[in-house]
């Protein structure tokens, strides 16, 4: 069962945490299942009020605490870069920021990440 708590946000900058239950095994290294990861990123953006229609994430993201990765999402007719970090090797990750593609460091980012409960 997936249990995730979210902090309500008023801006497109999103902080959320999630658990992607499916993994692909590449040798002895656990990686996120690409389709599950993309679906979860999209779901999280929708839960934060963005009309996300797609998300594209790399297919080789290691499920290891501290592993950073970026996805690209389309929401509200615009493209966004989604910055996230794996929380553990069990599929939990935290989205730290969602910025319009091409936005510089001046784009708003949230101050407190949400937590995941498993």
C-alpha cells in the first residue's frame, strides 16, 4: 500500500515525496522502474494542482539514498524540469523543485520537503 503525505503548495514549485513500488534489477543494483517513476512524478504534480499530462524520466536511476535525478514534465501546457532525490533503496523519492524549462536560479523553490511514510 502506498502511503504518502504532501505539503500543500501555492506555487508551481512542488515538494513531494513518493514511493515507487516497482524496481528493475540491473545486476545487483536496484534501479527505479522507468514507467512507474514517470507515472508517479506525473501523479505527484497533479496532486499539487498542476495539470500534468506527461513525465519523462531516465531509465537508469539508481534506487540509492542521495541519488539525484531529473525528469521533464509537461503541465499546464508548459515544460518543467523536475529535480528529485532517491530517499532509500526501497523506491521512495523526494521532489525538491519543479521549474519551467529554461528558468534560472531565480525560480521559486520550496523550503521544506514533504516526508514519505512507508
